[in-house]
């Protein structure tokens, strides 16, 4: 799994598999799922992530990967 946090965009991206993304769907405001050709979730993007995590969470630690 790879993770990336973009502080400027306040977006967290989690990638579970290194396969082609064929479809994306916003399942709720600010939460986007990416799917492969088999319909499996291969990535999740969360926008405005600092509003959804506990205060004081160290999102910068997710930058590496």
C-alpha cells in the first residue's frame, strides 16, 4: 500500500494495488474510490482530510511511500 498526503490540497490518497484504474466514483462528498477492470477498489482519495481525522493527527507522516 502507498499513501500520500498533499497538505496544500488537504487530500489523502491511499493506493492498494499498482494496476490500471478504469473507473472512479465519488461515493460521498469528498471521498472518491478508484476501481480496476474487475471492479475492485484499488485506491481511495479523501478531500479535506483534516476535517475528518482527529485533531493533532500527523498527516505529514503519510507523505512517504
